[in-house]
């Protein structure tokens, strides 16, 4: 892949991340203004600013995300999009009026460094060269999907029994739904390209339908669960926590679903460092959020 084209893909992923986190901050801003007795979703869907936030996050952000996926693939795009945490840090202070202590600021920037490492790993996938109708690929895809869904269901059950960790678990469920979005956007793009590129088949159409249904469902649940989490938590803590599954699952895509193998030790080292830093910073943010919940 030419460096210029690769750079465009990287830029689109970063801009997509900025759009995603800007929308997230605006969502939290609207939710912060809601009275406690208001019904969450019924009130939100009538608020123009919340609808605009959804458009920025899932409209503009998704378009940039899709084009980044086409150019550089699904493995490193989520990592690059997490650079939008810069917007989160600034927006939490300027828009939401949330105060960050030194440890929290450090944890956010550790997350950003982790994103850089994952980007440098170069674990890209050129989806145009893959046959996504291969039965073994589809089996691996559905196994991975089922695994993420089971984790989300487990977290959903636990969050109802543990109020102290409830907002963290809701944010993780939202992140798992975004991970499913990252999984199924690739078959969606691939099947759509086949149908409009002169290679229409029943199999491609069915893959398109399944992908579309899963994408819509995952995005709806992601918005609902994150809105529930925002009701009681700080955006500057919860958004990085939501980002943990989004950053960890590309390794499943790269090594298990697509069965890709890298010959570069540097790529593996960068990826492991990135994952380790993500887990470290998210642990700090999650622990701090749990302390806030306990005090309140």
C-alpha cells in the first residue's frame, strides 16, 4: 500500500475518532442537564442537541470510520480513532465543567500513547483481497460474535446486582457493542462493494443483510447503555473505559478471524505495549470512578 494512501486512511481514522468523542461529550452535556425524574430515552429523543450529537458521532464519525476501514482495514482503525481522547480531555473540562486531577489526566494521555503504539504496529488488513464468504471465515466470525455477546450479557446481569460498579459495566457493554460494530462493518463494506461492483450473488446479499441488522442493533444498544452509564458517571472516566473492548478486540479480528500472521516482532511488541497501556490507564480510571460511586 502506498504511503500517501495509507496516510489518508490514518487521517480519516483520527478524524473519525474526533467526531466520535465530540458526539460523546455533547451527549453527556445533554444528559447532565436532565432532571433526575425525567425518563431518559423519551426525553433524549426530543432534544435537538442530543440528536445532533448522535449525528456527529454515528453520522460523520461512521462515514470517516468506513472509509478508513476500506483503506487501512479493521485491525488498527479503532486504535487510531481513540486519538479522539484528546477531544474528550478538553471537552470534559470546557463543555461539561468536569475537573480532572493529575492522575486522571496522566491516565488519559497514557491511553493516547497506547493508541500510537497500536497504530505503529501496522497490523493492517486489506479487505479487498479477502473472501469473506469462505465458510471457515464465517464460522470464526460468528464464534467471535457469540463470545462478545455472552460477555455483554454477563456484564448486564452483574450490573444489576452491583451498584458500585454499575456505570463501569454499562460502559463496557457499550464498548462491546462498538466492538461488534467493528467486527461487522468489514463484511458490510465487502458485500456492498460486491453487489454494486458487478459481483452480485445471493450469498453476498445475505451477508449484507446479516451485517446491516447486526450493525444497527449493536449501535442502538451502544447508545442506550452509554446513556444509562452517563446518567451517574463522568464522561472523562467512562469513555476511556468504553474504549477498552474496542481496542482489545481487533487482535481477535487480526489473528483469529482473518488468520493473519505477522513476521515482524516490532509489530507484535508495539501491539502488546499498546494493549498493556490501555489496560493500565483504564484500570486507573475505572478505580477512580468506583471510588466516586462509593462516596456518592
